[in-house]
C-alpha cells in the first residue's frame, strides 16, 4: 500500500482539551484530519483510519457524563458521523484503523506525560470499525499494571515485533521507543534495531512504529539508524508517531514512504 496523493487541505479539525503543566491550565486544541489516496486498500475495505498521539480528552460539553473521555475513545464515532461521509464512506464496517501509540492523558488534564490504560481507546475503534492493528506508545498501558498484556477481541491486533496478514496486506508493528530499557515501553537502540530488522525480514507491506525513522531534514525528528535500516530493507509504507512533523508525509530515495500521524488523523481511501 502506497500513498499516491496526500492533501494538505484538511477535511476537518476536531476540538479537544490538551493537558497543561498545572492545575486548571488545560487548554483547547484542534486535531487535524487529513485525507490521502492510496494505490490499494486491504481487501473488503473502503478506507483506513491512521492516527497516533491522541494525548488529550474530549471537551466537557461533549462528554456523555463523568470526566471527559480520552480523545481516542471519543474520536471513532465522530469520524463515522462527521468525517468519513465527506470522503464518500458510509459503511463503517468497511473501515479499519491503524494505531501508532500514545493515547493516554491524565483525567485532571494537569500533567503532561502521564502513563495509563488505553484499552478503552482500542475498544472504541474496534466497536466502530472492521479491525484494528496497532502498537504501544511509551505512555500506554493495557490494564492497571505496567507489564499487563492487552486482552482484546480477535479483531484487535496488538503488534510488538510481530506481523499479521489482514485483507491480503502484511502489517508489521514495533511499539515503544528507543531509550532506557528500565523505563516503560523502551528498548536500547541495539535491541530496537535488532527487533526491527527481524520484523522487516517478513516482507512487510505496512510497518507501524511509535518511534521511528528520521525524515528528510533536521525538523523531522527520529532515528537516523532506523532510517538507514529502512534503506537496506525497503517498506512501501511506514506509519509512525511520537515526534511531531509539520510536513507529515515524505518519501525516501528508495521509495519507502513515511506517514507521521503524531497528533493527527489521516483517512486513506482509493
């Protein structure tokens, strides 16, 4: 699956609450929703939703009661009702989602960088769409304990150094970031590269990572060594988050494309 047209014009912006650095310092932010066309979609689908780093919560006036839900928990239904019809997609059972990690924000919105359970986000996407494939971010947990493994229905595919064939496309995923392995969802650089190289030997069509390769310039932050590895093992499309790029879509000289979905969502259609 390769992107043949990426539109810089937004389909929509969805307002949400972003955490500040202290009590009552949260503020309203906007999540950009982009549209891109691809050469092929997984069989049986009319669209794929791609997103990461939804580290916010819905606005109070949109909450069904209680504290505002995680942005990623509220987003899938809003996409179905407000965004997908704009690109001609009416049947959400013919839509899938690719999640590139980091979907947690503390309920009080008074701290950035909190770590917590994002299972509800995955299930919300699974409730609306045909299937979900994704990886963990460095702020994501799947239960009350940091080392708890996800326990999801069979159509939710948690990937960490593994791949799965969905709709005749092989999707591989590697979660977490390069860093101190004693901290949550981190690997040493050597361990990260070793796991990624093993994954790339599986002839991946779409690679999902939370951390990921450096882009084409210094402002597109990432790992130069991951980029070098991708130059040796080309992948049609890499989806990553974690570090925000103002220009979210690039292509390397060897044809590998990178789509950065940090704090944004992209709707892929034919």
